[in-house]
C-alpha cells in the first residue's frame, strides 16, 4: 500500500482509497473510504459526488492516505473521524467508550413503545413528553441512549451512569454538543450503586419508571471471534460480560427490581445467543409482560419486562 496519488481529484482519491481498503479486507470498504475522504475534506456526501473532478490539496491528500493506512491496520473508521451517527444525532466517539451501533436503536424504539403502552393502559394519551417519567441509562458509554431518550422525552428526568470516568467525560461532552446537558445527570457508578445511598436523591424519588442498558455481553471465551476493529480498539470494560458473556445481567436485573417502581420498565439489549441465559433470571413473581424484539437480522436483540405491580 503506497498511498501515493498521481491524480488528486476527488474521484481518483476515492477510487484509490476503496482499492486499498478492499485489498486489506476491511469490512464496508467503500463506505469507509467515503467517510474518511469526507472527513479530511470537511465536506458532505452531496459534494463528494457533485464535484468528482475537484483537485484536493497535497495536505488533504496525504491526510486521507494516512487515515486509509490506519483503517487498513484495524483502527475503526469512527475513531479516525471521531464521530458516529445514532438516532439522527452525531456523537463524538473516542476509544474510551463503545462505538454506538445501529442495532442499539431498537432499544430506544422498544423503550418508547412500551412507555406509550403504559400510558394507554392508564387511560392517558400515548403521545409521550416524558412528564412524570424518571429514567436511568446504566453503562451509558458515549451517552447515546440517555441523550436519545432525553431528546424524545423532553419532560423526563434523566440519569446516566458508567463505571468509567473517561467514558462519562465523552458522554458529558456529547450532551453539551447536542444541547441536552441540562437534562441529564451523570454519575460514576457501578450499575446502580450510586443510588443505593441518598447521595443522589431521596428514597422515593429514586424509584425509576424506566431502566435501560446496553450491557457488556461478549464472553471472554469469544474474544478471538471478534472483528479486529472491536477486539483491539474498543474498551474491554464495555465489551466483556464475563467468561460466558451474560454474567452481567443477573446483578443488573436484581438491582433493577429494587429501584423500579411497580409497573416500571426494564429494557435491555441482548448479546448474540444470550436470551436463553437471560430469560430465566426474571422471576415471574417479580416481573411480568416480558417481551423480546428481534433486530433486522432476526436475532433477539432487546428484552423488556415490567416490575410486577400487585393489583
């Protein structure tokens, strides 16, 4: 891979970048080359195809090929550009937090749908504003889930926790960039431990209507099966949920039962093939209205349940 361009036009650079990433067996090599070129040129996709003959500077060209080489060597595109879109919003991405995935948007959809259903059952309008709703995103990482829910539920009270202070710094910056920093309270915490003491809120108000989480769910035994981009460049604490991958869920479900209001919702993202291990963790005397939502690949992706409410 030489990275030397004899023609610095947009079309030529894109063609060379695609070829080099294809040769390196980079997944989605065409998209990666496009995103890297747009990043170094500081333009949008419309420009990319509207001005194929535009000549870029030597500095921009060299920067592009430098990033192409790094992508070919395994660095994620999102770490090279520093951003990733999620729920129609652009998030800052760094190696300190998990890169937001499109499949996690199913978690947002399920949470909003289940909240609307709760409103209907209570003979209220399903048009949610979040009024009267208190929610927490456990293991917030980049903040993408908490921020998306804060955007969709403008009157909700939103908390977000993470055990990693560096990840919380990324989440806080994203909240500031997206104009939602006054809507979300961030806490460094292992699961919901920050709420065990009254240091955050009093006992009654720390009962949540909704707990959401995209937990670490990759098994340590499966590390070699992960793509290089993930295995070598994303934070281990956000990836691995124990030797099998589902050990994280038991404590989270137990704490969620403690902190959810009766009728409150728990919505969790599932790892591949983790449903058989997770589903038995929900005691029928504690949980009801259990539902599983598949992603676009027909893989069980989101698990939702309500804390049992005596009638």
